[in-house]
C-alpha cells in the first residue's frame, strides 16, 4: 500500500531476529545467483480486528472439525496437531504450548509445503489484531520467539 496521512487500515512491520531492531534500510538485497540466506526477520501485521473472530474462539469453534484426532509431541514444551488432508488447512498444523495454549499458539505450514515452512501467530490488543509471521524452524526455540513477541507487543503498546 502507499503511504497516506490519517488512519491506516493496515501496517506491516519487520524486525531483525533476534535483536528486534528495525532492518537497516541501507542493507542491499543479495546479488542475483548468490546463495539464499535464511530469513532472520519477524514480520508483524497490525490491522483492525473489527469483524474478525478472536484467535482463541477460532481454535475452539472452527479448527476442531478439521484437526486430526491425536496430537503429537513437538519441540520440548510444544504440542503439534495437524489438520486433515481433506480440509482447507491441509498441509498445516497447530503448534501450541502444552501447558498454556493461549500463550503460544501458531498455525504453521509443514516442512516442504512452502519452502521450509512458515508460522502465523495472532494476538489481540484492544481493537487491533496483530499477526506475527516467522519461519517454522524457529519452533525449536519457541520460548525465545514467545518472549520476543511479548517484548514487541509491550513496545508497541507503549507507543500508543
């Protein structure tokens, strides 16, 4: 979208991982043919939550009809629960904190579905919906990802 004065419908932000600093605007893209570097960015989309179902409600009312029967253990402290192949969410699974699913709950594509896989984690702050996007490989260090997201949310709320 183009920048314009006034209220924005949507704001997209990127942060360098794990420092959570803004990317250096002087940093140039890799030259054509250069090896692809892993994505070390945490992307955040902020938009109005108006009319959208809260993430917890979606997990409780929409997702259950599409999930496989049994969850499996993920990285330590995480549980993974896949979506059935005959559903709109085929090739994805929920990754959630085993002891507190509301703290960390992400919908992730499986490895090989889209590159190495990606995850979406949604949070609500008042009337705003925040969607955090990060590589699936970060699930191995999900506690640090959760801490980084909490830090960013606190930083963004302080700027209101």
